[in-house]
C-alpha cells in the first residue's frame, strides 16, 4: 500500500536545475545598466566578498542596500557564524511564484490537496493504491 509521502514525492512541483550566473555575466549586466565598465564591475564584485568578510570579522554589521545585511553571531559553544538577512523587498520578490521566470516541473500539481494527489496516484498506480488516513477522534472517557 502506498503512502501519501510517496505521492507527494512523485508529484510535488520541482524547480528545474537553475542556470548559474557567474562573475563575467553579472559584471556584464551591471556594466550595461551603469556607467561602470565591465572590468570595473568585475573588480568591484570580486572585492565585495572580501570586504563583507572583513567587516563581519571585525564585529560590524555589513548592510548592502537592496541585498541584505550580514552580521557576526556566536553560538553557545563559542563557534562563530554569520547571520544573513535578505533585504525585505528582495525576499518578497523572490517568494512570489507568479514572478518566477525559471522552469517549474510539475507546475500542474501546485495547490493539489491530499485527495487530488490520491486520485492521481490511484489512477496511475492501480495496483498500489493508498488510503488517506482518517483523523483520530477524541478518546472515549
């Protein structure tokens, strides 16, 4: 007998593997939208991670407007880590499915409930149907 987890695993929407935008392409995009040359944009982007690292290591909170804030933090065991908070506008714009331009495999399954997943699974796997669990009622006194 199949489980709901098997159906969710089989049918859930998945983002297609993303294309990576590297330093050269990013520098080119920045140069087209500004007065900076591509080589200057590449140099600034290359230096940016080092400057963020230096700021955080020195105990500062580094804010990159439109991107986010990086700040040092310490765990109870004394290990250090960096807390990254995305800029609110950036975070919200990345959280909207309608604005996503990449490929989504299984997009037709967005919003399916357990009953719809069961119906699809049972239709495609007639020899391996699954039962939806019935919620347990309060125990008798």
